[in-house]
């Protein structure tokens, strides 16, 4: 699954266009490297998102094409 879509489906970022813009601006890192929106997310990847003053790190636990609001938080673990 593409990185921008994963960020949207897991509800780390609300909109896919915002996720895409964050990737293009270099604000999203995967495993310590700046990642493009087209990066293929794998289980075990460590994603670091820097938006404004906030900087959060996540570990990918599962990849689902669709997720309900209640299940979205099960897709990652906050580090």
C-alpha cells in the first residue's frame, strides 16, 4: 500500500492530499529516510511524521485497505 494511502486509512493524517503534500515537503520519514508518497509500506516499518510543532513516530503493525474508525488505531503502535 502506498504511504499516503496508509497514513489516511490508519487516520494518522485526515486527508490523503494532506498526506501526499507532507511527503512531498519531506515531513514524513520511513526507517530514518525521507519517503515519497509512493513508498510501499511494509509491516514493521517505522514512520516519523513531523507536522507543525508535533513530531510522532509509529510502527506499522498491519496493513488494511479499509479500516473503520474503531479499528484504525490497531494498524500502528505509537513509539
